[in-house]
C-alpha cells in the first residue's frame, strides 16, 4: 500500500472519496484506488448508529411519555434490520482492504462496531418486549462481544495505518479522526448494562474492570484527537461542505464518556467492594459534569459552524448522520446526570435535546432514503 496525501476536506459521499483541493490540483481521480462508483462505504453504518441511539436514548430519558417506548421499539427494529442488510452487502463486496488504503474511508471503520453495540444495547433496553428477557440478553452478549472486539481492532489498527501508511498535510485533521477511537467508549457504556447479568465473581469483576479500561482508552484518545482537530480549526480556514457535520462527532465522543461513567457507577455495586463502588459514583457525578461542560462548549462550536455553512448551502452526504449519534449521546449523558443529581434542569435539557434528536433524525433519514432512491434510478 503506497502512502498518499490527504487534506481535511475529502469526505466520503455515496461510498466514494472526494478529492481535496490539492488532490484535484494534481488531477487525481476520486476512484484512484480502483473502486467502482457505488461501492458501499463504512460511513453508511452511521445510519444504524443514529437510528439505534434514537431508540436507546428514549429508554434512558428521565421522564416518560405516552407511546414513546412503542415508537422507540419500532425504530430499534428498523435499525436492527438495516444493520443486517448493510453488513451483508458490505462483506459481500469484499472491499475491506481497498477502503483501508484510503486515508479518509479508513476513519469510518469505527462506524460498524458502534452500530453493533448500539443495536445490542437497544435489544436489551427495548427488544426484550418482543423477544423476551433471556433472548435479549443473549443477543446483546453476542453483539456486544462482536462490536467490542471489532472496535478494539479498529482503535488499534487505524492509528497504525495513519502512522505507517497514510500521509497527511498539516490541515488534514477532521472530526472523522475520532471515529476509530470512540468504539471503546461505547463498549464501556453498553457493557455496563451487562455487568449485573454476568456471572457473579471473577467474570463480573473482569467485565467491570475491562469496561473501565476501555473508558480510559477511549477518553484519552479522543482528547488527543480533539486537540488536533481544534488546532486545525484555528490554524487553517474553517471547514466547509460535507466535512462540517463531522465536527459534531466531538460532542458524541465526550457525551459518550459521560454516559459510560454514569452507567458504570450504576453497575459498580454489583461488582466492586463498597468503598470503590462509592468512588465510582463520585467520579460519575464530578467527572461527568466536567466532561459534560466541555461537550457543551463543543456543541456550541459545532452548531455555529453548521449554521454558517447552512447559510451558504450545505450539500447532503452520508456525513449528515454525524449530527445524529452525537445528539443521541448528549441525551444519554444528560439523562445520566439528571438521574444522579435529581436536577430538573438536566431533566428538561435531556427532553429538549431528545426532541431535537428526533427532528434531526427524521430529516436525515428522509434525505438518505431520497438519496438512495435517486442513485438507484440513475443506475
């Protein structure tokens, strides 16, 4: 695999990489790696992530609303079906190595494991009403194990490829660089749901400690990447076009850490001795509040950049799904703080964020369906 250069602007749309301005200046075609136009890129698994977290976030809301659980269950079922369809098509096209050679598409390898983890959590939170408690637990164990293994491979492999194979210009960092290292955070948050259901003793303790280790792995990694993304934002021209939605991934990464801290603190009494279990509650509250505040800052920045780009005309791309999962993580993180503090402020922030999440999901899902239909007609 020969090294090649990329800047911050190329974002995969319709499964193909879009060349940067410097690449266009060199007359490098979008299909430079020999991929046929129309290949399914890993970025489309963000649709499963987004739909799955719309369902899962409903189950974590601190206030109940009539009919919400039934609607969320239907969305979860749709996300599970979409996961099966996308996974079958992606494996069948046998383009893994081709996508790994692409410096941009490789970043989106973080989406498939998070899709598995999100659907798995939704199975436990919502799907048990349809398939029963025992079956829901078994399915979640399978999806969590597969998603965690794949996520850890991604979190290690993609940075290795970035160091040894890919080459980047100084303005190359973009929000998509967070995707490969976020899956361990999602594994920590969703694994906490399985801790009380794991066999008591060493197995349960090992699962608990593994989740905290993955929380540390993901949190430190995303802070490093966020520093690079922020440096790119302030030292180079503002992002434009389809790259703008990826700025939101920072919100999702930070709020996923808040969610994980809260979920693990809830599960800790079943796995850890009393003093340590109480310590996890302190970390979930104080650490969660601090990270949530930073996530709020990033949310304001991402919103301002998005409004700026919408005024100029924001083109549709699969990266629009980058709006959805971060908003969903903001809901789950805020709900965790609401449950831990009893603050009505956090309750209503979570509700407002969920309303915005559902509205954004409806728009992006409709645009995605229209986009796919148009492409099929053109073929």
